[in-house]
C-alpha cells in the first residue's frame, strides 16, 4: 500500500509539474555515444528465447538534452487541442546534434504494442472516416494537457486499466513520454537541457513503475512489446541495436546487428496509445508495427528493409518527422501528421492505405521520396488540410555555383505541327563575339558548333576562307567557313565565355529530305526546326578540317579552368525547366548513382584549350534486349553489345539496325508498344551496375523507340535520344572519362485520389490522378507524365498549375478541369495517346496548352496560348479570352468559338486552321491579328461532303511577310460558307491573298488585299460569293479571278494596279460567272462636274442588271481596271445613258470602266476603258 501511495503522490507531483511546465512538441533523438558501454542481451530463457528481461548494463546519454531529443514520439501528437504555450508545429532540433552510425545490413526488424489496457486517440485530430471512426473518450480537459500529446485520451490515463497499478503505470509512462515529446520543440539550450535532465532524474528516482517496453529474440525475429502509454526507443549504435523505454536509453537492451531479420513491435492488448521512435542509425532488417499508433524517425535514422505500420482497431497512426524504409514503406492506417513529415523508401514503393490528414489545418506538410510507386489509396487532407504535399522519385541534385561550376538555363522548344505529335528539341543562347545572342539547338550528339551567318549578329567577327561542312542524320546539312571568335553561353547573370575558339559560320544549308533551304537572315524566323539558327554540338566527337592544326570541337571542353572538365545536362522529366551546368566537381560526382566508362578515341588527340584526351563519339556499349510478356528476352542487334550515344538532339531512342537484322518486335520501324526495352550498362568507379528499362510505347521522348538507319562505318548502334534524358540526369565527365547517370524520378509514379492543402502540391514524378486537388492558393505541379484515372479537378485559387509532361486519360473516361487565377501550363501534349473526355479552364488567369485531344468539349475561359492541334471529336472548342498563337495552330471538330481577340506571337506570323464539324460553326467574336498579324487563316470542313460555317464580324489582319507565314492569306475550303464583314488587311503573301474553293455564299467585305504574289482574290468553283467594298491593289496577278463557279458578285471594290502590264482587274476563266460579258462603253463625256457615260449591256439572255461605273486616272496601266466607284445603276437592260455628278478628282483624259452583274449574281469583267472627253 505504501508503494501505491508513494507512486500516487509522485504522480500528482509530476502532473503539477507537467501542467505548468513547458508546453512543447517533438524532439530529435539521442545521438549514440561511442564510448559508452553497450548492454548485452540477457541469457536464454526457458523457452530458448533471448530476452531483455535480465537487467542490462545502462547506456549513458552522450549529449546534453538528449533525453528530450530522443523522446520525439508521435505518440504525443494525438491530443485534441494543442497545449497551452505550445507552437502548433515546432521544428525539430538541428540534425547536427545527431550522428548516424555506418549502415547495417538490410535485415528486417518488427515492433508490437504490448498494453493489456487499451488506448484511444483524441477525436479532434481523427479523420472523420467511415472506416476509422474514433472512439469516445473521457479524459482530463484539453486545457490541462501537458503537451501536444494524447492528453485527452482516457486509455492513456489508465481509465480502463484492470488494476490501480496498471492505471498508475499507464499514466506515468504517458506523462513522461508526453513531457519528453513536448520539450523537444525547443531549440537546444541550457534551460531545456536542465528541464529534460530533471525529468529523466525524476523518472529514474521517484517512479518505480515499469517502462513498459520488453524485447525478445527468437531465431532471427526480434519482437518488442510496448505497453499502453509507453514508447519504444530504438537506436543503432555501431554494430549494436539498442532498445529502451527511456529516451536516454537508460537500462537499454542491446542486440548485435545482424541477429535479427525482422523486428515486430506491437501492443499486446491492441489498446494503442503506444509509440515507436527510431532515434538514429540504420536498423538492420524489416520493421513491422501492430497497434502502435505513433511513430517517429530521428534525423538520418532509417530501416535497411521495409517498414510496415499497421493500426487495425479503428484508430489512426500519428507520424512525426520521418519514416524511412530503404526497401519500401507501407502504412495500413489513417495517418495524422503531428509535424512536417518525410517518408523515404529508396528505390522501392510507398503505400498509404488510409487517409492522411494534418493535426491542425495548414500546419503540417508531407514529403514522400521513392523511386518506385507511391500510392495514396484514400483522400489526403480530406478532413484536415495539409500545409503542402511533395512527392518525388529522388531528391534534386544540389549544385553549388562557383568559379568551378556554373549553371546555364536551356530552353524547351518542341516543334509542333497542325497534324499530329510534336518533336521535342532544346535550345541554348549563344552570342558570337560581343553581339546579341541567338538560339541554337543544344545537341549532345552533334560535333562542333555550326552557327548560321547573319552579319548583324557577327559584327567584328572575321571569317576565314577555310571551308567546313557537316551533314546530320536528320538530313540537315551546313556548308560554311571556320571563324575564330569568343562565344558567350547563356544570358543575363547566367553566362560563361570562352577565349577565341574555332567554330563554323554557316553560309548556306538546308534539309535534303524536305527540299528546303535555310535563310539565316531573318531574326524572327529561325530556319532550323522553326527555333534555331544552327547546331551547338556538345558530343565527345571532333571534326578534323584540312588546313587546321586543331579540329573543331565541343565548345564546352574549351571553357576556362575547371569549367572545361565536363558538363551536366538536366532535361527530365521531359517538359520541366531544363538546364546545363558546366564544370564537374567532386560534390557533383558524389551525388551520382552510376558511372559509365567512356573509351578514348582510337585516333588519339586532345581537345583544344583544355587539353583533355579526346573520347570516342560512341564511347560505351551496353547490351540491349526486347521482351514481351513471359517470352524469353531477345537480343537487339547482331552483336551482344552496341556502341551507343546519348543525344539530346534525337527526339526519341533510335536503334540503328535497319535492314541488318537484330530488330525483334519491329512493327513499321518501331519497337512494338508493350514490349519491354532493357539496356545493361557497364559501370566503373565502384558504382552499382545500371539497368535501364521501360515498356515501349508511343510517347515521344519518353517510351517511343524507332528502328532506324544511320550506322556510322556500317556498325549497328543505338542513339538513346531524349528517352534516356527523361529518366536520368547525365554528366559528361571528360576529366575522368566517365558518363555519370542519376535517376530523375521520371519512372517513379504517384497515385492519388483527392488532395487538399493550404499550400503547394508538387508531384515530381509520373502521376495517376482522379478526384479533386485543392491548394488554397498554392501552386500545383506535376513534373512527369500524367494519367487521369477518372474525372479530375484542380482548384489552385491564385496559384499556378503546371503539367510538365504529357496528360492522357487512362483506360476509362476522364476529364480535367483546372480552376486557377494564376497561370495554367500544359507543357506537353494533352490527350495525344488517349483523349480526355473534356478539358476546362476557368476565367481569371492564363492558360498555355499544346496539342489537345478530347472526345468532348475543350473550354478555355481565360486568355490562352495555343500551339499545335486541338481536336474535339464529339464536342466544341471555346476560347473565351484572348488567344495567342505561339506556333501553327489547328482547331478541329464541333463548334469553334473564339470569344476574344486572336494574335500571333510577335514577328512570327503563325497560321491558324479552323475545321468545324459537319454542319457546325466557327465564330470569331474578336479582332484577329490586330496587335500581331497571323501568317494565314485556313478554313476547312471535316470531310469531302461536309459543310461548315465561319463567321468573322471583326477586323482580320493577315501578313505574308512574317517569319512563318503561309503562302496564301485567307483560304476558304470546299463546303465552307465564310462571312467576313469586319474588314481587315491581307497582304504580302507569296501566293494569292484570298482563295475560295467550292464554297457557297461566302462574303468578303471591307478588306485591303494588296501586295500578294498571286491574285488578290481567287474563286475556284465558288458559288454565290460576295466580294464587296474591298481595296484590291498591287497583287502580282489579277485582282479577282473567277474560275468555273457562278453567281459570284464583285461589287463596289477599288481594284487597280494588279498584275502589272496585262493584269486584269476581274478575270473570268473556264466559264466563271457563266462568262457574263462586260458592258460596251461607247462614250464618257465630262461637262463641269457632270459625267455622262453611254454603254450597252450585252446579256447572254434577257434580264435586268446592276451596272457599276468606275474611274481610273490617266496614269493607270493597261488594261485599265476600276480604281474608284462613281455610281451604281440598277435595273439596267440593253442600251443606257447614265449622267453622273462626279468629284473633282475626275478629269478629262482619265478612264471609265463598267461592270455588269446579272440578276443571278454573275459579275462581268471590267469593260474596255473609255477615255473621258469634254
């Protein structure tokens, strides 16, 4: 009885101290003390078990305040209300106070909660889940809580204990562990250390209750039982695993590392209110917990095997700081985050089987790092939003900027067409001498630097007479001369410069397959892939030039100092912001997982400037296989290994075995989708072997694999292309003759249901999405490929939304809605592999989208930038705000509506093609090209017998003299009825300004159509067109041509100066307008301001005509057209005298021409001119 009274008194003392003491959160763990004696495991028991029940030797704490640090259990985070004076989310103590021992062998370890009493979580932080409903609890009031611990849980206070002793045991252990947890929130300082030390002393001297943690080893299975209210503390100390119920590891039980392959921690009574802390080091084996409802890993602490945490009694699991399992992490319980938590799983998987919520809305964040699959099987933040969520395959590289290492931005510049998938390219800014920079293709497969010559960008840079040429596998070819000049890479503060080096100035070039030639003189029209003025070759290869002592070489190996030692290229996942870092350092090397040796070039030699040995272009040779299902893997290539090249200029992987054998699963020169592609790379520097593998598909730069020609010297080879850059950061280390590879995380995946945060959501790997994602104004980002497994909504408030990779639907129907007041960016194609059901963005922000395919509606309610093909097979397309073409754009399917203005990117003159569905309408409700003219507008129907209507009531400006202008201005295709009534300008196209095909009833009004190389307006088999009130001048051929069609009215236009000598103002050919004869003008007599014109209409049949009389000055060329409309006379039949009051500009010696338009709408050519007399 006396003992019970003493314990009760001490408990009261501790209660008082705790309630009035520091109210704080979680601590860092106690660092191991290498010179403290290790306690040995107890002798074998009767059942043969090695047990920790025999009193072990004590283990002293090695650092001041370590007791509080080691007590950082998540156990305490389950309180209903944050304790008085306690910060909501306190930072853990600095990691510098912890030291992790060497890694232990990967052997599993398991832990079990061992309390017969039972425990209860605080209801306020429980997710309100139908599957995990909290139990009712009676406990001390929240205001009496001594920490952010589970002070409101009746079980933790022993309310349901079987005896008074058990009540005291549970309560005392719970109070001490909560107090230790609370102290940890304070930064390390003498006061907190004294308080922590006092708590430990009190615990050891005044309270003689069991700590509630026992451990036993049977074979290789280590089992740990944790009573209710207790916490099991683990730490790896050298070769020993220590287990204690005390954060100072007082009376710790010690096991030799390697004696266990599993560690199971449980709570025998399944009551809960029991915790686990892995304080430091890497625990061998796998760790499994059962009914342990609070877990924390200290700084750097990890488990070599898999971590499996389960709570199945309807309770939740509270996490603090971290959980790290190098062979994976699986959490089979609803999760509450007590503070910011990091979950790490090495190259394995992470699974959250239950919901994940914050302890307090917007105060706790979660980050997950796993190169395998990360799966959230239930909602995240559905009850209590997280502050933020970050998932990634691997932590980003740390790149220190210095004189030895400088990072330069690259540019993601895909080339999209209006007919299909684009090709990814990358650019680099380079300035020649002291001139402005231009964009060049960044090409790690190319040799030397070939730059298009434009005198404006080559000032003060003399050229030599030494010729140089290069031809590429794309059939691009460059011919030029060598120049000696310094160059500068990058722009602004991110630049590096060379001394004068040898580069190639391209004087002419082109593409053989396309039959095109490159013009480098227009800075607004880069001729190479629409983006580049040449090729920045950044391979190991060199180019010998007759007459030169040194070859042309990669400029990156000719930078000053250590900057020439090599370079790091970061492009993946494809679509992220790319960058180049020049200068390889040991700090960078140490962060790379794989090292692939590169053979020196057989020809020998050194790179200019740096003097490093020249390495082989195809300097390494992996083995490649292809496999389908359970079939044996088949060798790719005739030889067992294939020389290989990592080429940023190749959009996808190319296996160059064409027509030589060794091409398994070759379907139309492509590795059949669904086939597993595998490459085994040789490695060096003591790095692990590298296996690069993926399932082949149709996604360019990700999983598309081609069989190609292109065997230098007739030797089969592989160009890994951008597929490898998608999966790895690549560092070309010429100093160590190594290519370093490090995963980007692009092959990792995260699967989510719905996520709610008050801040950012960042998914740096491939993402499988369904449900609703709300950020509360933070940014939403997916770095890799996105697959929508169901209808998905992103609510970002004022935050930005970025999908860096392709976005496609999964096997089922899936639509995407994005609501953001910031910028929404789809960097790569949407729906190109599997169309979405719909895509919608709200008003208030901006959207950038490229090549979108849906089966239903596409609705962009904000300002939108467009590039590529937008197809809606069963819905409509709507751009509610202003639209900017940043590449050629085609919109096809359903009704098409542009609610705002449409402009091209400045100076580029991109083209717009509209193809409404059969019987549908395209409506242009704003000005077109007023700020920046389009380079052409094409209107078409969806099929040979289809029809469509296009309405454009506002101004339209089309210019043919811009960088990427079409040859024709406005093209109206077969079956399209187009009504352009707002006027505009169509000028300077190399072909005709307006071309109307088999259209019925189209209208062109109030346009200036001038300076085009062909006809001003050309009607081909057109019926019922109205060409009215236009100024059609100075076109290379005729003003208006009607070929074959009929009923086309050409009225009230000013037509002159077309075709030079012999050009016609109106030309009817091949039966156009039924060959309506022009009137015969007999005379034109001027008397003062009265002009009397006598003419005869010569109809092919009887009827009334509309006649228009035109004046042209005496300087008009022959044949005279019709510059100025003087009068319109209706209901004319046969011979007619017309007297007109004319303006003062009409003078004798000028000319009069007349047109006649029949009742059926056929307008004649201009009559033969009559000279005005007096």
